[in-house]
C-alpha cells in the first residue's frame, strides 16, 4: 500500500509542480513585469519603477566609490557603515527630487542607446565582415559566395526592420 501511495505521489508531482510553476511565472510576468504591485497608472508606474532603479544605481555607484577609494584623502575617513549611510542619503535625495519628466527622458535615452546597439551591431558587424573577408588578400569562389550570403542576410535584416519600423509609424 505504501508503494502505491509513493507511486501516486511521484506520478502526480509533475502535474502539481507544473501548475505551481505556471502560477509563479504568471505572477512574475504580469504582477512584477506589469508593475501592478505599485497600484499606480501605467505612466506613473513606469516613473515610479524608474525612481527605484535610479535609487539602486546611485546607491551602488556612491557606495562603490566611497569604499573603493580608501586611500584617497576625503574617503579614507569614512568607515564602510558611514559610506553606506551617505550613499543611502544621496540616492534617496536624487531619486525623490528628480522630476518625472527627467526620469522619463533618462529612460528613453538609455532605451534608444541600447536599441541602436542591438539593431546596429549586427549591421555594422556584417558590413565589417564584407569589408574584411578575403583575409589573406585572395578572392576565391568561397569568399565571393560568403560575401553574397552576407549581403542577402544584411538585406533581409534591413527589410525586416523596415517592416517593423513602418508598423510603428516612425
């Protein structure tokens, strides 16, 4: 009888575990990812979340600088705890008193930089390969075919981007 219960338990474990993991994933995706835990409107939630991220970043930078530069004159007088307190105060002041439109502009600026890097990186890399492919200086049928394939890949990437940018209305 114990073996039957053990077998039933082991057989039902993946079903229960899958349901639990699905609930956990949905909670993370929709509650945390959608910022609904802040109980704010969508625009306000993004600004509030950006404030939290700015606080974390400023605290990390100030704390790292104050604890990392122990030999420099102004920082050698602070202990690790004092550096943490000063970093906390500086991060809190910065996050609280930054206007929302400055936070939004900062987020848009960083998002644009990352998007340009993610979109432009493969294009620049493929163009560089097209420029450098005959490494030894000899053009062969293989290198010509490789350049042709890279040109088609580059054309495909640019055409796909044109379609998606057209949908955005940019």
